[in-house]
């Protein structure tokens, strides 16, 4: 055995040491990287294994299922991404790698955030509310199209409309649909289309990346569509593509071809429908004719037509009955009114109206006597109350006490209550019931 073998480390020990150094380094705990995905593998557990590379280097990466489940896109080889994670060493292989916690597509992430923010703001304003959506006419005569003058989109729209409904006229408003100047150009053409006598306006373009479709996510385009008085069909990209224009438009089509199919009916279907209407109309007319023939036959065979005097006799008999009833009713009313009139004539008031006057006069005299008695009784009661009050006041009147022989002693307007307040030789005043006495103290005695 080599005596110096103790100074040699095992592979596990060195890998563990390096892992510990990585984990202790605060600069490696949260790392922001951007790069391109390569060697991508999705495990059955939901974990994602891949490499991040740029022009000169690459680093292995793993994203566990708990974080991978939150992704809003499908990663694949060649996807450029922005990741956030920590750098550490995998002991089993001794290789370092990034453990990814968050990941989004590079460039698309910021656009997606802007898309969601504008979508929420416009939704709060009510630009997406169904109550503002205008109905698309079933049988348009003139359709406007705001899109690029070349490309598959305009060809698909025109060929579909011509095939399905050749009676309809189309007007193209050639517009930029991609790039920095696309949004203002789309807005200008929507406003220009508003001055034409259009039944429907299709606004859109063919498929592409989110950057290619971004003009239809601009706020100015959304507001132009919302303010447009013509019903607008949005036809942007493919079926999986959604833009702000789709939400604010009166109707969204999954593709430009789909927009054309929605905008116009199918002439073949119309022909079938018209044929059905023609058949139903003929059947309805024949049914009406047959019914009217039956009605006519019933009139012809009616006893009234064969013997019209029968109807006249029946009506005359009914008239006689009504006339008799009317006469009887008028006679009863007249008798009742005559009876009531006679009762009024025989009433004692009409024969002797003074009776009513005398009866009212007698009642008045009785009321006057009752009122007089009530007034006298009230006066007596108030007089007794007054005298009782006087008696109570007399009991507390100090003059009443003096009247019984008592006196009140003053000294300089101050009432004297004890001899302790006086000295021999001082002058005092004594108040009697009748009059006042000035006196001088000759002596004092306390009890």
C-alpha cells in the first residue's frame, strides 16, 4: 500500500466539494441567461432536459416538472429563450448545469406581456363587450378588404367570395400588414373604407410569428375597428392565432378564407333554399285555393243563399224581440222615476218646511244651554284651583310668618341668624309685620 495514498481524494469527494462551493456562491444562486435550446428531451415525469447555447458555448439545463408545468409555450430545439435559475454541480457526473425555475421565449415574452396588458385595459373600457358588436348582414352587396395587395390572404378571400357569392362586389384597400408603419396604414385604410357604401369590412392578413402579426395588436388599430360604423370581421393569421383585433371586431374568423366564408352566403345553398321556398310557396298557394274552394262550396250550399228570406225573417224576429225588451225596460224605468217623484212630493219637508227649521232651532237652544253649563262648570273648577294655589303660596310667604308675631333682624341689609354675629353696642334693624325698628345691642346671651 502506498504510504502517501491518504493525501488523494475520491472523485465523489471532489465533486461534492465543488457542488458545495457552487451552492455557497451567492452569484450562482439566481442567474439570468439567454440562449438557444438544443438537445431537448421531455421526460415522462414532466422534467425537461436540454442545453442552452450561443455562438461559442453551451451549458446543460434541467427544468423540473413543478416549474415546467407553468410554461406558456412548447419548448423545442432552436427556440430562443430567457431563463432564470441557479448553477450547481451534479455529483454523479461532475458536470455543472443550470436548474431552470422560469423560462420564456426571447423577444416574445415582452410582446406577450404588452399584449395581455392592452387586452385587460381595453376590456375594462368595454371595447370587447358583446353589446357593442354589430350583426353581419346575411346578403351583402359590397365588401371591403383591408389587407396586403399581394400574398395568399387576398387571393384566398377573393377566390372564396367569387366562388360562393359572385353577386357581391369587393373593394380592396391595399395596406401594410407588417412592420413599423403597418398599424398607422391599417388605421388609415379602415377610416378610408368608412367613406364607402360597404356592408362588411374584412381586416386581416395571413399567418406568421407574433412579431409579424403585431400590427393587429396595436391600440390604434383596435380603436379604429371599434369606431368603425361598418361591421368588421377580423381575419388575422391561423386558427390558433389571437390578436387584439379579434377581440374588438364584430366577428372573428379563424383564417382569411374563413372570413370570406362568414361574410357571404354560398350561392349553391341559396339556390337550394330558393327552390325550397318555391316549392313551399306553390304548396301554400294550392292549399289556399283548395280551402277557398271549400269555403265557396259551403256558401253555395248554405240555406241562406238558397232561401235568403229565412235570414231576413230571423233578423226581423230578433229586432221585434229587442224592440219589446227596450219598451219594457223604458216603461219600468219611467214607472220607478214617477214613483220616486211622488214620494218626494208627499214628503213632510215639502209640505211644511218650517218643521225642519223648528227642529234645528230647538237643537241649537239645547246646545247653547249645554255650552253655558260647561263654561260655568269650567270657571268654578279654575276658581277652586286658583284659590288652592293662593293658599299654598300663603304658607310659604314670609309676611305670613311675620303676621303671626315673628320678626327678622338685619344688620346692614344682612339677615342675622345667631348672636355670634353681633357685638354689644352695634346697631341693628328689626323687621316686623307692620314697620321697622332701629335698635342698639345692650347685651348678648347665648342659649
